[in-house]
C-alpha cells in the first residue's frame, strides 16, 4: 500500500521540512541554519523557547471577527497565511491546533491592531439608493449582487442596514456605475422578473437611475429627501398639514401661506387623507 506524497504549501519556512518531510537542499540548509542559530542562542543563554499560542489565537479571532480576511492579516503581520490557518483551524497534517508558537510570530500577530486596520463602517444611504435605483431599472436584487461580485443575498441585506463597510460602499458605487445604464434583459434577466422589480420600486417610490443622474452630488446625503413619484398636490397636502398642526392655522390661512386656494387644499386632502389626521378644518 502506498500513500501520496503531500506537496508543501510553500518553501520559505521550516514548515515544509518539519511537517511535509521536504528535503530540498535549500530547505535542508534552512533547517540546519535554524538549528545552528538555536545552538548559539542556547550557549549564550539568549534562547527564547516557544510560548503559549492561546493569546495569539484569541487575537487572530478578534481580527477575523472585525472583518479582516486571513490573507490581509498575514500581509499586515508579515507572516505566511498558512501559519495563521494552522493556528486557527489546525495543521494540514492533522496534528491538531498549535498550542505553542515562537515569540517572534506572537509579537507580529499581536501587533496588528483591529481598531486601526479593520474596515470602517459608513452610512448606508448611498448604497441603498443605488441598489433601489437598479431595482427601479428592472434589476432583481439577486442579479444585482452577482453583477457587483457580491453574495447574491447581500443587496437585500444592505437595504435593511443603517451602516455598511466602506469597502462595500465602494463595491456598490462601482457596480452601479457599470450597470445603471444597461437594460437588465440584455444581461440575462427574464422579462417577467425585470417587470416585477420595476413594479416593486414603483410601489416603494424608489427613484430610478435617470432621477439620480442629475443628483449624484446628493445621492449619498442622508439629509436629502428625494421628492420622487410625488405629485404637487401631495406636497401641498403634506405642507398644509404641517403648517396647520404647528401654527394652529385653518385651511384658508394655510392656503394663503402656501400661495394656493383653499379649494386646492381641500382637493389635496381628499386625494391624500393621511395628511388630514391631527389638523383643524
């Protein structure tokens, strides 16, 4: 019975020699050089034995939970990614988790500050408006996620969040710029799904890309209120309701303040009775 020889993931540390039985001349020399260095340190009394890996593992988990991927952590710490994998998930040779590590490795990992390098969270308004505009153009949410290189479920999640990672905002903005002027049917979206998306946006009064094309300077501004799909009569009903409640005016006085006739306000309230609540006649 024979067993396959596993190839080492890299040949720049002692891992290949110790865990994969690599005997390349350069790897053997690396191991011998390490042994000589250890022997000199032992004789000089400066040898630092392996240290408990638990604090390092806990810190790695904190970094991962903050949103940093393993490769980014490895780059920041200046260590091989495989060393992080070994410490978090166990070694590839199935020897289990590492319980001890070198002081040098521990120092490099512990020096990575999650507060300094974790992705910042920003207001989600701009990302939500771009996604809503694409829906108004006929793009189903699942297709939006795929077009942007996101998890297909991610756009729906963004619509429910107050804040997103800055990197997510950039991905959404770049994706929006690429596909906002493309008809979704040309990218494989079925006509019935495109129609359903447009109807959903219309019912929710989500502005389309044409609306935002003239207002890109405020698309990320949470204080800007899009007056999209709202008739002048509804605006008057809303304004009259607010004036009458705050100032105690009747319809005639509110009409004079707004520069319209009392009859116009009467008809506005008939069309939009939701604004009549709490006002005097």
